[in-house]
C-alpha cells in the first residue's frame, strides 16, 4: 500500500505521475472466443514463477474486452517489438477493429491469434485471477513460446512509446 507519512494513500494523480517514471514493456494479450479474435494492450506484464512457468498481467475492471477474454480457454501474450507502437495504440483503443489491416496475425495453438512482427509470444492457459483494487490480476500457465532472435522490445515511459538502447 502506498502511503504518506500520515498513513493516508496518495491521490490518484500523484500516484499516476510517479508510476509514469517507471519504464514498462508493452504486450498485446490476444485470444479467440466463439471464433472472434479479441485483444488488449497491457504494460503490466511480468513473470511470476519458473516452476511452474507462470506469467501475469493486470486488466482494468472497466475493460470492455475482459468479459470476453476471461471466457477463453487459452490466450497469447505478444511481446511487441520496438517498431510496433501503432499496434499497441490500436489494441488500446475502443470502437475499432483491432485485427483489421494493417495488423498481421495468424492462428496459433488453440486458435489464439499470434501477432506478426513481435519479439516473442507466449501461449498460456488460464491459471488464476484475483480482483485487486480497480484491476484484475490474470495469471497464465505458459504452454508454448516463440522468440524472434535479436528482437528489441517496445517500451512505455511517461505516456509515450520508445525503444530500448543497450549501453555499449
């Protein structure tokens, strides 16, 4: 719990401004429910456990995609490449066909949409969910991975997308 010295939680805007200083990787979580592909952008992706192999991400309780995503038997976490800022933006927007051209994708294991051009993907089966504050923590058991050698991740920092540049 984030607290000030007085024991009161900081206000939401101050909290948001502070967290904006933390750079985060960007993923698009995809699934197919009743033959319809669905997906959303997340910057809260992380590994949870090696044994068993678990990953997690958070979804806002008000997400219009979450009610359908939670029905999926499997989902994919697509780790976006550094040149995929427009993909991240599209999957974060409401009221657009997120899978329309120029988005490229192919059905992977269990029919999960695998986005083209990504640095990596992880196919997962749902493991658990927990309501936490105004979000849902989603944990998946990784059943398959694919990696693009030399891929560089897309990052999100201070409200903008960027690239990772390693130190020499």
